[in-house]
């Protein structure tokens, strides 16, 4: 007997929310024959099929041996299929790190005991080794090959292997794979010929099925792929606990003295526990009212003094929703996270190597290549600094050396992150940014630098046009350095009955690589133009 996904099987959706009503189907490995799972450790009470997840996306599931598992949402749309899942009788789970990163040592010391061996890093193999059928390899590493025999070394696999559609066989030695137990994937070997095929009728998503025997070179490869997370502006409160009431995401907290309120987007407990009444950590709040927090106790609904804060909130953090990226740093690998992450900017925040926030600066959020310790990321494996990235065609992304850039923010004159709202491709500033104050503008093209990140060349701007009493005036914009003389109409103003008229027009603009556009009016005189930046858009592929 083994519990499946201890302590409970839980699934979240792409937004990090519980998959309420999700449905799990359990089959014999490699088949469509249902296999029983149970709700109790003694495996006497069988679950109905499918197993339905509760409002937290959870259920307690026990099983034995290998399963094929299919997950569907409440509308019966398939989300994923996993085959060769081992729940096994008296099967231990160990990591290659427990054996000094040596496959030879692991095979020798584990012996014939049924065991699942997690390999989540590149493993150099310097002696011939045969992996027995009792040792199940669970390979989560895609750093260009997790299993790397040296030249002249042979690894013989007589075992089941579970891994995704990525390369796991590397090195310059030989992999003898004919004894692998269960299904195999061609992507486990990097290109060229291979001695095993992908199974027929492989469903790749969106109701698309590929039929026939396929080799690795038949599978399309999408370089630089990623699933961009949602970024949320938050105000941070460092707290200590005032009692045993646990604060949860979505709770509205109210200052007991000042009356300020905010909604908990995310929180981290860095020491103590709620049950012990000594929890301490950080609260990441959104939707705060106009009243500032102060040194005070906080209330949650009818629960008083749920925690204590020593100072007002700071605008030095963002919450990052789940996402993944192909990161081409020191290694070519997929990195991901499946829960929200609260990142605190600056050297005193999540990563000591980060740059402190200054006044009126642009800061960039990177995957910190030097800090990566695996493929599942934590807050400490992101880093911020003021160095803008540049696009690397070889790496298919925005990089600063080996660090991949995933986001950018700007600060105000008091070293605070300017509030923003992120929705898909667009990041909207909470307040318009004045990039050209209302001033005289004649018929000559004039540069305006927009307050957008250095990787960005598309923005949404509002143009104010004032004729200055000179009759009808038109304002135009164009990309900086463009040779065309006409540009794009950005506003028209006129004078009626000697009354000066102003017009506002909002438009999408394209900048040069220095985030500049040019503006002009269609004649000389007293006409004035202002330019305000409202939002910016992620470049394609970022």
C-alpha cells in the first residue's frame, strides 16, 4: 500500500487555484483497463471511478503498483495523462543526492529492494552499471541529459523509467535501452537515430493524435517556449503573530488603529507556526484602501489581533503566479513553479544579489542562473537589477548574460515600485506617466522617451493636443528614426468662437530599441502637445 501524492492528492489549475470537481481515472499501466484505488490505508474501501476532487482540489487516494492516471476537469476536458506511475507495495522513494549523485552507488546500496530513485540533476557515470527491474528511475531533469556515461562506459537499463518528453540520455558513452520496462519516449534521446519509438496514436493535446512509429526528429521543437505567469503588484507587510488564527490568501486585513485595509494576495511564514502562536513572515497585499497601515495590530473579520506589524507597508514586491520557461543559461533546461511566489526586490529581499530599488529607475526581474539548484524554482532563484536585457536569437529570449529576463518594473521618486495591473500581454500603469509635459510643439519631429522597460517596443500612449489659439492643429507620432514624413495622426485641436480647444487621443505606438517615439504638430505657432504613457506590451516570445 502507498498513498498517492502524500499527504493528499491535490491539483491546481493554470491560475494556481484548486481544480474543484476535477476527475481522476486510474488504469492498469499502458492500458484502458480500470484499476482500483482506495480511500483508506488498509485498502478496503474502493473509490468510485472517477475519483472526484473536492473544493480544494484534493482527495485521499491509496493504491498499489503501477498506474496510468488521466486527469480531467469538471467538464470532462482532459488535462494530462501520466503512465507508469508507481504507488507500489513497500516501495521507498529516494533521491540520487542521497548517494552522492552516483548511479553506481545507488544501484549497489539499494540492491533488489523495490525503490523509486529520483534523478533531478545531471549525473556523470564513470563505471559500467546495470539498473535492475526493481529500481524505478523517475527523471525530472532536462538539462541536456540527466544520465551521462563517460566515454567507453555502458549503462544498461532493465528497469521502468518515468520522464517527460525531454532529453534524459546524454554523455559520450553508451545507453543500452532494450530492457526498459514499459513505454518509452523518443525525446529521451537527443535527435538522430534511436533504437526505440514513440508509441502509436500519441495524443499531443487539443484533440490532435499522431499515428505511426515516430523518431525524435519527427517531433516539432519549439525553441524558447514558456508559459508566462501573471505578475501582481503588492504592498508588503512584515508581521509577527498575535495569536493562533491562521491568515489565508483572500483574507481582508484591517488595521486595528488606523483602519487601513488590504486583501492578502499571498503570504509566507518564515519562522514559527500559527498553531504555536509565533508565526512570523511577510504578507503580500493587493486592493489596499487609501488609509495607510502603521505600527499596529491587524484584524481579520471578527478575529482580532491576528498579527502585529511594526511599520507601514512597503512597495517592494510582486507576486508571481505559476509558470515555466525554457532557460538557456549554463544549462538548457525547463524551470517552473506550480504555486505563487512572492518576490521581494533589493539586497535585503528574496535574493541578496539583487540591486536595491532607487528613485525613478527601471528594474528587471531575471531567472538567476547562478542560483538555480534544480528545475523547480523558489523566490531566491529570481534576481532583480537595473541592467536591461537584450534579445538572444541563440537562446530565443531576453537575456543578460546567462540570466533570462521575465518582467520589468519602474520606481517612483521615493524608491517604490509604481503600481501596475498585468493582464495577458499588457501591463497597465495605475497612474499615467507624463513623458512629455504640455509644451509648445512645432512642425519638427521631437523625440520623446517612454517610461517602459528596455526590452519593450510597444506601448499605449495618450496624446494631448492644444491648438494654442492658432486654429486647427494636428499632432502626429512616428517611431524614432523612421524616414517617412507623415507619421500617424495622434490628435486634432481647433478653435471655435475664439475658445481654445484641447483633445485627448489614446493610441498604440511602436518605439525604437531605445523606447523613443517622435512627435510633431502640422505647423508652427502656439500649439502644445503632451504625451502620457498608459501601458506597455510584452514582446513576442517573452
